[in-house]
């Protein structure tokens, strides 16, 4: 009996933990897509599709890729240009052992300013800020040094494990998406209830508060008696 109770308890905790993780996973995905949409001024099915495709041939999850793309979209609005820069960013991150956000920051600064933030890695970038020449020299020189690194590393045992985690993450996001409407309704209800409670207590004068506390104390004493 104790074993059955313990199994139910820990099973329940695991279920609650799984639901929570799914909601958080979908929330992260939704936030990433909203950031990209805001940076571009529209929803890009092409860039979202690229992120999903790159997840299949790299160790990076599509959400992490989408979270990085707004950095590039801050300086480059064309989808084709952002697509090329995204691939270069993944290869740079893999080749230099950088996190994806850090690599994206380097690429964005190099394409969107006159400073070549990647010069420390031996990558030359020429041309006017935002020009086609600047983009082409950046992507070409990254490819010469680190081209194919993201795909090659995904074909290792470590890469296979990361891809497995990413696939599990996709499942969690799908579950979270289905739970999202219920969670939003509950969040709205709790927000309203909290605001009502806050307003009630703030409206109490010092005299009314003292009276309320005294009544609660009397009720507590009566319960003990």
C-alpha cells in the first residue's frame, strides 16, 4: 500500500512537472516568434521554416535560432539576407565554440556597423554598412573558415543527443500550445482576483484595519475555545 501511495504521489508530481515544462516550452517559443515578428514588422514563414529545417541538421533548437534572428533583423530586413546570415551564425558558433546568442551578436554588429566584431577570429568584412558587399564578404569568409561545422557536429554522438532533446522539446511545445488557452484563462482570473484583494486591503483605513484584525483574533480565539 505504501508503495502504491508513493508511486501515485511521485507520478502525480511528474505529471504536474511535465505540464509545467510544456507550458514554459510553448511560452518560450511564442515569445521568440513574437520578437522576430516585431523586428521584421511581419510574420516570416520562410525564417520560421528555416529554423525548423536547421534544427534537423545542427545541434541548435529552432526556438534558440528564432531567438537569435531578431538581432540580425535589427539591421537587415530582407528574408534572403537573414537566411544567409543565420546559416553563417550557426557555423561560426559551432566552429568557435560560442553560444548562439553570442555568435548572433557578433554577426549583427559586424553587418550593422562599421566595426568588424569578428576580426579577432580572422574573419574579414568589407563594404559599406548594410551593403550587399558587406553581407557577401561576411558570409563567404565565415564559410571558408567554418563552413559545414554546424552540420558536421550534429552527426556526432553528442549531436544526436542534442537533436533528441530538441525533438522532445518540440513535443513539449505542442502539448503546451494545447494547454495555453486554459492557462491564459486561469491567469486572467487570478489577476482579477489579486487586483480585487489588493484594492480591498488598500482601501482599509487604519481604524478599519485594526477592527478587522481584532475580529480575526476573536474568531481565532473562539475556534480555540
